[in-house]
């Protein structure tokens, strides 16, 4: 188990709900998913191992969020899979937030995440670059990254998933699932993300 504090930067991860729902085994996902990027989490990370740290030792989620913040999070950070927002926030805090508790306490962790979400509307940024959900069109990794970089002046990281519904007769593609912004140690200043595994090289990306 990692102790608190052994992280170098933050990954602010936003997910595309239609892809999350497409991959989900939970039956509650059959309704039309949200058509905006929503928060998955704010993850203290290391360059040597982007998956660490997590499950740090820190104070467990207390749920002491103001009504105003709660309503903001219900829009920006909903549990698109299971529908239990508070449980989703609790899981993200206990797994990731505890690792940076000396930098951001519980309230600050969720306030910062909301502020990051508000800083750039990824759905709108992509739309301005004519990248809109489509059942047929595909894009390259750099098409999507450069659209976001033009708006934010920073290089994001994309994460993709294989489409469980893709049959062999269709051209090869992967589904856009997450867009990651990176922030320095204090979670105040956005920085460029290092390209780590997230999407397959030379496979077109579908955003639908």
C-alpha cells in the first residue's frame, strides 16, 4: 500500500458516457446516456507507473459536501454506470483522493475537480473542430488531441476501448472513452500529459 504523498502530478480524467455505457454490464445503462464528457476522477500519479498511487492510507470519505457542491457534482460527476453518485464519489476519494490529502482535503478535492471540469468544455471544444459523435466517421489520435490542444494550449491524453459490438466485417476502429488533462503537484496549473498507453497506435478512433 502506498503511503500518502508519493505522487508527482495529477491526471484529471473525464469519460464519454456513451462508451462507458456500451462497455457496462449493468442493465441500468439502457437509457440514453449523457452526451457530455463527465468526470471519472482526479488521480494523483507517477510517471514511472501511471497507475500508482491508489488505495492510499488517508481519511475515508465523509460525504461532507455542501448542497451547492453536491448539485454541481451531480451534473459534472454523475455515476453514469450505476446511478449512485455518492457511492461513485466515495470510491474515487478512497482510492485516489486519499493519496493527495495533504494537498487537497476532501472538500478541496471535489471543488478542484469541478473547477477543472468547468475550465474547458471538451464536448464543445471537439464540436468546434467538427468532431461530433458519429456512427460512421472515424478520427486519428492526433486529430482529437490537436483539437483539444488548440483550445487548452496543453497536450491531453486519450484513452480508448475496443467496441464489444464491432464485427469483423467492419473496418478496424477503437472507441474514444476518456480524455485526460494533467496538472502539476498542487493541482493548480495544467501541464502537458506524457503519452502513455491509452489508445492503439494506427487504429482509427470512433466517437459515438
